[in-house]
C-alpha cells in the first residue's frame, strides 16, 4: 500500500496553484504532438546499435509505468473518497488538472516507444505487451511525508529524464529515434518547468531554512523510477548511463539553482548547505 501524505499544512494557496497549473496546461496545449507526426517511412533500424536497442527497451519500461505513477499521485493527493477540507480539495483539484495533462504526455511517450520497438523489428506487439505488463503490475510509491518532498522528487526526476534524452540523442544516428528523443526531451522540460515553479513557491514562501531539510532528505534517498522494482535495474541502468555518458545526479544541481533563485532568507539550513550536500552526495554510488 502507498503511504498517504499525513501533513497538509504545507499546501500552497489553491488560487496560486490554479495559476501555476494554468500556465503549465496552457504550455502543454501549445506543444502537443502526435505519434503520426513522426516520419515513420524514414525509419532505418540497421543504424541502431546494440546499445541503442537496449536503451530504447529500458526507457520504454520507465515510460510505460505511467498508470503506476498516476495512481500514486491520485492516492496521496485525492479528490474523492476521503474526508477533505475545502482548501485541501481545491489544491488537489488544481493539481489533478496538471496530472491529467502530464499523464497524457507520458502515455504518448509510452505508446510511441512501443510502436518504435515494433516498427524497428525489435519485438512484436504481443510479446512486448506481456513484457511491459510484467513490470507494470508492480506498485510505485515514494517514501516521503510532505508535499514539497513529492514535488521535489518529481522535479529532479523530470530534469534527469530530460537530460538523459538529450544525451541519448547525441549518440544516436537513426533519424526517427533522434526526432523522437527531441520531442520527449521537450515534454520533460515542460514538466520540469512546472515543478520548478511549484517548489520555488514553497521555498519563497517558507524560506530556505524551512525547506532545505526536506529537499536534502529527497536527494539523500533519491532513486529513479522503478529502481526498486524493475528486474535487473541497477546493472541495466549503469550500462545504459555509460553508453550515453550520463549521470542522473547532474539533475541535483537544478534544485540548488532553484533554491538559490527563489530563496528570500537564509535560515539555519542554508542554500550553501544544500549546495555542499549535493556536491558530496554526487560522489556516492547508490547502486551498492
């Protein structure tokens, strides 16, 4: 079972949340693309290396778990089935608007990667469905108690994913995959922008002293999605990261820059403290 977030005292004002979500959903509406827009006739599977194929399989598992991710957020930010205050419901209702737009993006990612695998001759549709379902039934959860922690985790995850797609594109020669990765990276950048605004508002409202301890807890326990459930994740992820010269902890620096930009006061846990913490933590191998 997922653990509901026990504290709602830290939720932002619903009117502010409406503004943040409205900006994000407007950007999403202006940036929509369809799977059919890709030039599938230009697909050149013979240009795919063994590493390319492995990475595509890996990211398909990650993107296809969207039902699990969405279920988690709907569980911890419910809009029905629980005794909610009006303020809490309004906040969750606004967040729901973003979640639906975000889930639409992620479902498109899963669908296009699935089609890519099939059209590139990497697998067949039925076999892939069963393979993805084997992992898809596993539950996704985050070990955090406060809303800002869930949001900060997602900020880092979205930034890390954006960076990964950009790095992968740099080493790929197959034209359809390059186009696809560019589209995926742009979507993840939009998601990151929303969570940057959201976490930034928490930092600006509460100050670095009140927020940095929660952010340090997130970074100190951070795992990419499916790290604890996908079979062979750690060995596979390290091979994938090596093949594209990628380190997900690069995304931690984005959180430091965000806190620096939005911080209006220096409390006991300072911005410098967070920067030092990130510098140290990036040297730790969490795969062990």
